[in-house]
C-alpha cells in the first residue's frame, strides 16, 4: 500500500491557508514526518488531508506509509528513534511546529460546518463562536446532560485563539 492508496477528505471543514501549507511542507522537509493521519477503513482521510497532500509531494506518492490499524480504543504513540530526547533542537522544533502549523493552517469552511447535523458539531462551538465565524448558530439540544456530565459539573474552557471563555 502506498500514499496514493489514500484520498483526502471529501468534506473538510478546514480550507487551509497558503502560509500554513508552506509551514507544513517546510516542517516535513526539515524534520521529517511528525503527525499521524487518521483514515476510515475505505482509505478516505478523516484527519490529515493536508498532511497527505504535502507528504505525497515531499516523500512521493509511491512511498509506503507505516499503517497502524486500530479500533480507536487505545492511544497510538509515534516514537521518533532519530530524536534521542526532548531537549534537542530538533525535538523542540518538532513540538513547536506541531502547534504552530496547526494554527497557521486553520481556515474554517463555514459552509461545510453548516452542512453538518447539529449533533455532529454540538459542544465544539458556542452559538456566538459560530456566528463570529460567519456561520448560522446551532440550536441548543434538548439534553442538558451528555457523556461530559451535567452543565453544573463542566469546567470553563478558554479558547487559545481568541481568549473567549465558555463552558462546553
């Protein structure tokens, strides 16, 4: 199986940015592959469409990826044998780039988000946050409790991008 056996997401809520894609490309070229992709059993990428595209350009479509099959019940840890410890410059660059590339390459596709069922995006954005993105607000669900507990038990969360504090 090669990279060309996989395909990008047909419904991707991230439009990506040119700056973010360049940062991702630079990261792969300088530090190698660092972030795993998640694919459905049929080969469609669920998380990592940009990584698939950039990896195909950087490593070639014929490269054989390391495939880990999982049912999602156990964490998968990618151990880089070429990085001896977290204090090396490369280790620190990999850690920093993982977050910075994600930040630079995020451009929400409000139309894709709006096309999803409310229960799919419930809890990910408040109505105000969706409106700020330019999307339509999601009607509140009838449930006041879900698998995260009652609203009385939930802790406030601060959005790292805008500083807005909300309770999921």
